[in-house]
């Protein structure tokens, strides 16, 4: 009997030794988060690497190498990776530029971290042209270009005109003025003007004299021409509908003189023209209604004595950007680095007989979590709480196994462990 046990143990040892020889050493996907470095996009989809494999890292978006000569690659040796020399630090921007007739909101700092935002405002009487907010970009400069503060809409000087709507000076973008003429004068032009980046649109009106005239007939009779002022204010019918857009608010059956309506476009369409129309003296809405055109981006225009320096990418909802979001035009005429990838690192888990009891509905992004429980009659295998990371769901999503199958699997695993 003792001879048989010794024989069985020797055979089992020999079998285990054979299996060990057949299993090749390999490394799991490396991570060096403390160095602000991420795995190059070409390696992200691989979870394990054979002995001798080499992979490269790059700095996270908004970071730069501490030492530009440091190696960016590591090698799998057995089951361990060699040390990564690359160490990345966050980009910083110097104080943003000052602008004429305007200033920064708050006190300027000596330096700003990547993605930090500053805001500008204009002095009273000046309109801000451009973006009011700039952010510290990946290359250590503030973008976009700072705005300008311009007096685009000086106070209109219209003799014999009376302001009956709008605000008093000074004027900024979006402000409007409505006029009428003094008795004895007739309005030439539109009575409603709005401040735009190109100044007052339409041009300010004029008040022309000679509304009441006298002349003599052949027999010496005196005649008086009727007052040419038009005090009759007609109503406007409902404004026209536009394709792929709609009115803000419920339309009325009719509108009073000078009443304003606004349009907006449906999602995926951009508005061309004036978004606001006004009921004019002749009983029609002016200007012509805007159009809603399918939103699309054309290639940016070429400028004289200049060139495109960079392009930016962003991912659709539910996808995570891996790599650099901004590419720059290099000396060899190509954009670098390689374009990023938008990956669904955390697809919706498909777990039959599981019920979500915590977390959000799809799509999922980095940092989102899910918590599950199993339906009655099913037992959970693995953890019920999972977190979305760059490596996907960690730990892996659980399974809900029927009660009798769960215990059969446990017995089977216990048998295989002997």
C-alpha cells in the first residue's frame, strides 16, 4: 500500500513539472501612474505580454518629460517589467497677456497649471470681441488668442429722433435701440437697430423734415398737406415656421408693433441669419427669418503669410480619449504625435439575472462605478461593485449563477485543487 502512494505522488509531481515547463513567463499590462505617464495607444488593447516584450509610454495630456533624454520604454523580464525612466510633470503657463480697454477677472498669478482658465472683461462702454475665457494649453501657452475690447457701437447721433426703446449709453454687443421722429419729421430707415460686432445693424435711421407743407393755389387759396408721419401701428400675423428649427416659446395669433420673437435650431443644426425678428410698422416681421443648416465643419481656411499650427480632437459621449488631444504641424509637414484613439474602455456589462442597484446608466466613463445584486434563486460570483478604469472594469464584472450550479462549480473547483 505504501508503495502505491509513493508511486502516485511521483507521477503527480512529474505531471506538474511538465505543465510548469510548458507555461511561458509573461507580464501583465504595465502601469506607472505615479509618473504621470500612460501606455502608448498601440499597446492599450493588449492585457498580457510575453517575456522579452518592450512597450513605450508617453506623458499624460498636459504633462511634459522632466528629462527629455529619459527612455520611454520598458521590457518584460520574466513576470516583471524593468523600471521606467520617463517621469512627467504638469505643464505650466506664464501670466496671460494684458488687453487694451479691458482686464483679467481677479488677480493674475505668476504661473498657471495646465487646463487652468482665466477670464477677461472689458471696461465700461467697450464690447468684448472674441472668447472671454482662455485656458492653459498642452504646449504651455494660453489659448485661444485673447479677446479685444472695442467701442463697436458708439451712441448714434440722429437729429430730431427720440429713443422709445432700449437702454441709454454706453452700448455693448446685443443692445438695441428703438426710435421715432419728432412731430413734423418722417423716419427714413429702420426704427429698430441692434449692436453687433460690425456696429449698428441696420444702419441708424434719419429723421427727414418737411412733414407739414403749405402752398398756394392759383386763386390764392391756402392748402395744407396732411401730416406725413405714419402713426398707424399694424399688427403682425404669426411669424413663419422654419425647417429644422422652431420659435422660442408658444406662438401667438398676432403680435403688436415692435414685439420681438426668437428662433432656435434643432440639435445637429446651426443657425444662419438673425435669431430675432421684430414686428415692423408695415405689419411684417423683419429681417427675414433665419435658416437652420446641418452643422458641419469644413477645413479651416488658409491665411496669407500664416499656416495651421495645431488641430484638436475630442471623443463622443461614452468614449475616452487615449493619447494626445492636440496635434502640431512639425517641420517635416506632418502632424505629430500620432492621433489619439477614442475607446469604449468600459462597455455596458451584460450580466444575465443581475440587477443594477448602484451607479449610473450607460454610457460609462472613467471613474464611474456599478453595483449589482442577483435575482432571487441566483448567487453572485466575484465582486458586486466594479469601477471603470483605463484597464476596463476592475474587478471584472460578476456573474449570477443558479443556486445548484453555484455549489456544483465550487465542488468542481475544490476537486481540481487536489
